[in-house]
C-alpha cells in the first residue's frame, strides 16, 4: 500500500532509468506529486523526461535539486545511483525515507507471494528459470525486478499467483520491506568494488535478503559456497541446499550425469540445453525453488528440458566457417568470466575488456589452457594485457568491433569466439545489452 503521508507532500524519484521511469509513472497514477530527476542528460534521458513531464511529474535532468529532495516525503532511488551520491546524502541528512523502486513495487503489491533471487552470479538465469518452472507446473508466474520488468509496472489487479524477483545488492540496500515467500542465494564473490568500500559492505547488502527471517521462512541456498553458508549462519527458517559436489536436497550426480531432487532423478544432463556446470547449479537452484513452491518433479523436468539460454548469457549467436560465436556480455565481473571459461569445451578466442570494476584479472589465468588467444579492448585493456600476457597469446585493440575483427582472423575451424568481457560496458556502450547486441551483429556479419 502507498503510505497516506506521501499524498500530502511530494515524493522524489532519483534516477530516470527503466526503474525510475516506472516508479514515477506509478506515483503519478496514484495522484502523488512527484519530483523526478537525473544527474545526467542525453537523448534517452531527455526523451524519458519529456514523457514523464507530460504524464504530470515535475522533471529535471542534468542535476538534482538537493533542497527539494531534502524536503520530500520520501525518496525512491534507482539502483544505478550509489548510496554516497550527494543527492542521497542530502536525503539522509534530512531524515527522509529512502527506498528502492523494487521495495515500492512490493509494498504496493502487499501480500503477494514471491520468490526473491540474489547472489553475485546466476541471478538472472535462476530467476527466469524459476518463473519458467512455475509456469510449466501450472502456476501463474512472471519474472520481474533486476531482470528487466520493474516491480512497479505490475498493477495489483494484474498480479499473478507468483512473482519471481531478481534483486541486486543495490536494490536490496534500500528494500526495508523485502520479505520473500522463498529466498534464493545463488553464490557470493567479489563484485562492485568500484561502488562498495569493501567486500564486507557488499555482502552486508546481500544479507538483507534475510532481514525479516522467521521460523516459517524458506531459503534455497548454494551448499557448495562457504561464503553463502557464513552469510546465512543463524538465520531463522527452513533451509534447502543444492550442490554440484555431493548429495543435497538437489544435487548433480556427476557419475550418471543426472540432476537429482533427493533420491529422485529429475533430468539427464544432456537434456538441459545450457552450457557449463554453473548452469547446472542454476538449474538445481530453480528446481529447488519450484519444488518448495509445490511444483511436481515431472513438471520441473519438462520445464528444465524446454528452457533455453537467455540473451547475453553464454548465448550462441552465430556460426560461420565452423567457428561458433558466443555472447556472454552479461559477464561484467571476473568471476562471471571465469565461469564462462570453465564452460568451454573447444579451443576459443576470448574477447575481454571495457571498464574495470576494481578487480584483478589474474584469477582468469588458470582457465586459459584451451585459449588460442585473448583480444583485450577498451579502458581496461592495458591492465588485462599486463595480468594475462604470461599465460597465452594476447593482443590489445581499441573497440569491440576491432576485437571481433581480430578474433575472426585468429579463430580456426572448430573454435569458439567468446565475448565474456569481465568488465562493465560504459566506456563504449550504454549497458551490457547494447554491447551484446552489437557483438551479435558483428558475429553475423558476412
């Protein structure tokens, strides 16, 4: 429910990306006065600002009115705005409530049944897969949140039986009302050190998944990840674990190459159309979440077999002259790229680069034994060359287009050209999706 006190004042929406636009539209529809602002400008932002102003919001781009924000009844913040941004400091100094668009949407859908999925890697695939398994099992379900559709875009009258909500650490940071029916934690690794002061601060936001834990809570956890175990230590509720390393509530029988739910066979590995052990883990997480929600093993098996790779996540995008091109643009950190390297079963040329996130690329070195060459590009290229050059042939270029052209020359028949950047995209693209779509075009060029 929207708090009544908001209706007597003005709510500030900070950030005019997809979630900020959705939150603004919702508040305007609720007849609440809105001041929406974005510190940047540009064609996309200006177009959004114009549309929101026509809808009835007061909109400003290129700056935030700090005094106006400090006087707001509440601040709804987009995940792209860091907590130490001056506009949020001004709100905190004035004791203004700050919440994420995700939290606003869940409050409006008071009482909705939902699965919340978070973790460093695998969130999006696990979210989409869980929603797919629920639908296959006869439930009404949709995937929302960080996966793409803002929670505020779901009207109460249109809310399905289940939501599956992907929640990033940025969204969890300002989600005091998050209280999932089922919570899923995929894994934990270092990430976003360009935004957090320490790994502990990053993990602290992930722990907010459990902030309202009680005896009736249900948690689906990675049993192979010691950091997950530590983070969930002492949390109330029933725990379900999956494992690639041994028997668990859901597990991978490596000898027989089968996905298992307890003692029951769910699916042969060969029928799961996803690359890599990490996707077996994602499938086990989704299997457990769907099972806890009441979906039968038969329906889960059918759903697993029919699920396909999401765009930009180890997605095959073309094959020319015997070379397979794979788009893993979503790999915006080193640990994600390591997972992609582990999934390679053929010789490959790796395209890596963009904007570094404060991480070392050294952990990638141990997984380059099948790598024919690395082509580094973008802002982080010189660091990548310095840290990987002792393990494989490596070349440095400027743009992703340059890297793709060079990869075409380096790859042999039977190889893979793998875009798995280990970096953010913002030096050359608006987001990882734009980067992946450009790579798709380059891969399919004659």
